[in-house]
């Protein structure tokens, strides 16, 4: 499925090449292991009360700046981006109508293993976790509150260590009303 990108609404340095990367970027760094463990990257947008979701190249999920640049080009009222890494962590980003970025990381301890998790902590101005820190979500836990999923519900969902990032996201998507579109996008991303 072709994706429409609105280049007029973003700064020129945020434009994306035809390969799904910000212009001028030929490849993205992987996790700290030297490779990439990105399971999937999806963008979900809402325009005129209707949700749509589509897959992004997995390399976009290796770098937070690349992810945000792609999300900012989405012509919508609400733009969300989700990255699943190593079937362990979920990164969520929400681009506001005025360009602000809200971030959420399902597990703070992931910053010791994965570049994108470390980048989220840097953007949130949080220190890297210590060896004895416990798994816990960090960031804007209320990013979905205006759609009826409050911070307490998000915290309970992300604290469930038995859930995969895909299952966490499916729960959120079901509550927000884009579960079917999300399932198709995740399936396409994992092909």
C-alpha cells in the first residue's frame, strides 16, 4: 500500500527518502549488539475521526530521531508510532498538532541493551538504569488519556511482564478503536 507523506507540513531536514529514512541518512544504527532486533514499526494516524495504520521499514525503529521524523510527515490530527524490539519492549511516540513529541518506553531497564530505549531516556532526560533497577514503564503514561485509556491503565498493562509488545499494543489498539488496522500493519511489517 502506498503511503502519503505531506512534505509541506515539516521542516526540510525532516523529509523522508523513498526508502523510509530521513533524507541524507543511508542506514540506521542497530541495537548495542551491533544488529537490529526490531520486530515491527507501525504508524497509526487519525484524521476526521477515522484511524488508519501502516507498516514502516524496520530500520526506522532503530533510531528515535528517524522515527519522529517519519511520524511528523503524517498528515493527520493524531499520529502515533510504535516500535517492538526483541519481543521484549514497546516504544510509543505521539506527535502533537503543534509538533511536540510524547514518548513512552515499556521497560526502563531496556536502555542498557537497546539504542532506541537509551535514546528515549535521553529525550525524557532520565538517567540510565542501574543494574539493580526493576523493570517499569517510563515516559508519558497518559498519552492515550484523551482517548479513554488513562495512565493507571497503561501502567498496569505495561507492567505485565507476561505480555509481548504486540499484545500490549493490541490491547491499547482495541481500546482506541484501531485493532484491525493495527493487526494488518503488524502483519505487513513482519513479512
